[in-house]
């Protein structure tokens, strides 16, 4: 506008168009057009020269006259309706324009109609520059395009998902390849990201992938339980971006595009035979990306992150995070819970047989809860069809069965009775199968409980004297009341007198016979 004022000033001094154009170094037609606008404005020259630049610009550049057209006023009131109609299936601008021309035969052409409709849609959804605090948020996403490596044994090309994260304040990036977008791979990538950053931001902003969000909602999304546990472990809040709203995470979306250019493109001709090799190359080029000077900045992302953001991140926890898996099982009558994923059995206290127990397991531990009370802890095992049993979880009968051994029976017999102790030791001195001997001892212990002490000890002494170390012999002695009969007091009885006695001589004669 300062040049326009120069034109008006020279014109007020009586200079012609050619002179003004020569003095100001502009074309004669430009001078002519501005003087024509001055004359059509019907505002005095002195008034124009006193105006501020913005007011003067309004006189000489009043804007597009199309917006003052009556046709625009008629269309303006229907633009919201047309925007809503475009969201419906099969509705196009061409169709809406045809309907518009039916009611307005002298209305806009298709090109003007489309232009005004597009402008209206833009003004309804303006963008806003979001301001981020250092160390506050971490945006995460998976790139749409995959990377791959070659299986050295089969030659198969194995595709990988690419995890991308960035801190919005410094725009510092992290990138790595993982086998899939499953929960365990997603959590592993997040763990590696935080370890690479050397700290923890306050808020995690994931996309609405299933590994992070079970049910998307603009107001109260349902977060995956594993991600909630991860965030609680690292003292972070999870605030997912709105579904189908890429502007909510525009920085990480832009970061993905930069990764395509500065990582994907630079390794496109390389072959990798291990996932670790692929990640080494990704790490190398991501570092170069972070160390590249940013446009319109006199620093790189790494410098900005190290100087202004890293020290504001929260400290990493000392213990690494493990994903927790949650299952609910009924406690079986065999005193074990069957963990289907490992096909392995874990014991729980026998008091909870028949009740539903909650199992929370990680990669290394298995914890069993009953109504939020921890009742059993096991180290996780992966033996298919095998049992992990804690003796204290069994009832006394089962504990006795597990604790059986020759020494167990000998010690128990000694504590009950010295005579029984001697008998049990003689029982185990026999060359018989141990399981049979255990049952004999169990029978003797049962007899001890149901038989008077003196009677039982006598029966045991008789078994020792007759060298018959069996439960059956002791039972028959007690049952037939043989302990009441004293053998030492029994009189010797001679054979009855009869004539059928051959005598010694008979047998001597038989030996001397010769055939």
C-alpha cells in the first residue's frame, strides 16, 4: 500500500501516468488501474493519503465480487445441507449440483458450485496448532507399510510390522520392527522405546489398534488390560487418539512419512537374514534422522531432545515389566488347575476344590487368587501334561501318600512302639517290592489304633519269634486271641497208648534189608 500512496502522491502533484510509472519502476497500466480505482471510489485524494494501510487496501482490494453475488446468498443457506448429504452412500457433488440447478436454473456452474462447497467444508473444520509440554506425551503408531527379512533356512520372506513413536515436543523419533501387532509384540516395542529414551513420559497416546484399545470411543475408550498394566507399571496415563481422527496424532503420522524416506528408502536394496539385523539397520538410520537439521530450525531433533526434554522424563522402574494374562478356572478334584496355554497343571490348596479361582500369569510366574486373596504362587513351567505341586496344598492323606519312604515308616513305628519298630525294620529287611511293604506297615498302624497296647505288642513279638513279618499274621494272632495263650505254661503231652506202634527195631530191620 505504500507504493499505492506514492502513485496517489505523484498524481496529486500533477505528474502523468508515464512519469509516475518511470519514477516508481512499474508499468503504465498498473498506474492506470490504480487511478481508475481511485476515481471509482469517489473518495477525495487527501482522505486516501491520510488512511492507514489496511483501510486503504480495503478500498483498492475489496475482495472477490463473487461473494456479493445474489446467487451466492441463495447457495450459502444450503451449504450445510449439502455437506451432510455428501456423507450418505452414493451421493456426489455432481448429483447435488443437478438437484441445485433444478431449483435454480440460473445458478452456478458445476465448477463454481464445487468450489464454494469445498471452501465451506474447509471453514467448518479448521486446524489448530497443538502446543506440547516437554516430557508430557509419547505418540505411538504402526507404519502402514511393512519391512521384511529372509529366513536363512527356508528362503522365505518374512514380513514385519514397523513400530514408530515420537515425543511431540522435540519430535524425537524411535523406530523398530516387530513380528506382528499382537499385544506381546506391541508391549515389547513400547518397552524398548522407553529404554531407548531413557525415561518415561506422563501420557501415552496410541492409535486405536486392538493391542491398545479394545473398544474405540471418543470419550471413554476401553483400554486393553495388558496396556493398562504396562502404563501402571511405568506410571503413565493412556489417552488414545480419537478413532478416524489422524489430526490428533499428526506428528507421529508425519514421522511415519519421514521414516519412509529416511529409513525405508535407504535400506530398500539391502537383504537381512535376521530380525535383529533388520533392527540394527533401522536403528542406525533412525539415529541419522534424529541428527539431521530440521527445516527452519538451527538444531536437530536429538539436540532438542537432550537439552530440553530428556531430563524432564520420569525415571524408568528398576524391574522390567511382564505382561499379565488373566484366566478363570474351576479347581479340579485332583487338587490342580489346568493352564490350557501351557497344557500344564498347577496345585492350589485343597480347601478350594470345586470353586472358581482366578489365575494371573506372566512369562515367569503363575499366581492363583480366590476372591482377590493370593492362595498359591508357582514358577511357570512349560512341560506338557506335567504337574507342579506344592505339598502344603494337599490334604493330610495325600501328604502322607507323598511322604512315604522306608525311613518315614521306621521312624513312625519307633514313636508308636519299640516292638512295632523292630517288626517294621525286619519288614523292610525283606527283599520285596516297596509298595507292598508300605501297605503292610499301613495295616499294622491301623491295628495299633484299634488294638489294646499290650495285646498288640504281644502279637508283634510272636510275629518276630515265628519270623513271619506280615500284617496278616499279626491280624490272625489278634483275631484268634492267641496272645491270651501262654506257650511256656503249656504241659508236654505224650501220645496215647495203642497197639499200632512199630518201634525202633522195625526201622532198623528195614534199613538192613538187601534186594
